[in-house]
């Protein structure tokens, strides 16, 4: 059996295609393109690459993306002050604010993320948005978690009544995705197990999964003997490993062997990554539209 390839690039292009005319219509109403500000701290090559791809995608759909580059030496207080100033529109009107993670070790990431106004928290990391998601009243959903759910829906994967196992419990992917898959409605109603570094019988749990999501950041952790035949496997991990004198990107799943027994599998790269960016653009558009509606109401 050869698994169906869950093509994130193709789906992301469709999302962008559908979003572009909506952005153009909104821009004509508010007199400017929706604007996303990305706060980039330090000089980490991977982070800079991610930011560049987000800015390019934003441009394709008509969203302005500005990058605020902050020295790595910045303090938590300084960074919080910068984010708060952006949120007060001191650097021009802004609809979405994204703080590129990871931040330097000496910076309190939670304090910085909490400084982003919830109504412009297009990454969905603020405590208000996390709380709304936990209550089934989702506003802005973390982009990668939302992208995984969108991938499953687009591929026609039935989640209702299925056992979904998530390997990884981060606030960015594992926790919000567990809430999404367990929520009521399309793309939900699953029974969800969340595994992590203290799960003693990981293989036993993953073998029970109808839907297996790997989001732990360990190269090729999930091997073929850990996957139930016919399972749907979504690989969120992206890891750079050395292959001789060169490096290459691999996921948290040992792709080739697993693809021979899974029903469907997402690749790395080209799987969840492009969807994370596409959902970010949707969130930014939604934030801009909400601000427009509030402005009209105030008038």
C-alpha cells in the first residue's frame, strides 16, 4: 500500500487564491491593505527564513507585512514595550502582530506574547485566545494546529469517533490541536490522547491511533512499527539533520517506511508548514475585518 500524500503546498495555494479577492475588497473599504507586523529578535537563520516566507505569502494575497528587527541583546521589558507600542498603533495602523519564536533564552516569552493585544494576536498564543479555544469559543487559533485540522478536513479524513494520538504537548501545536480534534463539529468529535516525554509506553499508544500527529521535534521518532496499518499520519516536525557533508530537512516521522503502511501521510517539507503560513494570512484578514466592523459600529 502506498499512502495518499497530504499536499500542504497545494492546499495553501488554494487558501491564498480564495483569500486574495477578499483582501482586495477589504482594502478598498478601509483605504489600505491589511497590515501584519512581525517582530523578529536576533539573528537566527531559521527564524529569518520563516519570516521571509511569511512576508512573501502576505504579499501574494495583498497583505502588507512589515518586519521589526530587534537586537538579540534586548531585555524582556524593552521587548514588551516595543510590542505594546505596536499594539497602540504608534508605528501605524496594524491588524495582526506576530512575535517570531523562539525568543532568546534570557527573554520571558510569555510576558512578550501577553503584550500582544488579543484582537490582533493572529498567532493565537495570548491567554485570552487560548482560553476561548478551551471553551469551544475559538477566536484566533494557533496557526499550525488550525492547519493540521484544515488538512484533515480537506483530505476528507473522518475524525468523528476516531482515536487521534498527538505526540507533543506544546502550547503551539499539541494542546490547541487536542482541543480542536475533541471539539464538536467537522474536524472534531475525536477521542484524543496526548503523549509527551514522560509517556512510558509511547509505541503502545501510537499503535492505537487512527490519526497520528507527530509534533515533538525529534527527527524520525515515529517509525513504521509504531503506526497502525491504515492510519492517517500528520508530521508537524521539521528538523535539519546532517547527511554526510550536507544537511537536509526531515520530519518527526520516518517517512518512507511509514508511507508503505499508512493510508495517508504528510511530507516534510511541503506538508503542514505552508498551511501554517496560509492560516496566519487568514487570521490577519479576519483581524482587519473585525477592526473595520468595530470602526463602522463606532461611527
